[in-house]
C-alpha cells in the first residue's frame, strides 16, 4: 500500500488507513478514489498529490533493485 502527499499542505493519504473524513474504507487505493475527491485539509484535487517517495530527489527502492 502506498502513501500520497498533498503538494499544497503536506496532508498524507495513506491507502492502508483510507480516509475516515470522507468515509473511504481502509485499503482504498488512491487511484480508486472518486475523481471529485478533495484533500480533507486544504480541498486541493487529486492532481495536487504525489506518491510518497517520488518527490524530487527521492527514490523508492524495491527488492529487485538489490539483486
């Protein structure tokens, strides 16, 4: 499961936790959120979010990178 960060206010959407404020159950993938879903903190749209680890200068490693 991934974490997504709002580039406006730094709110983190954690797929594992969902979003209780908008009744999104735990395990809801970011791409499965409705198109009109908004950041519960600043009301930015989904386009303002970046996947954690993909921000400038950060690289997310997986097991295959160590082979």
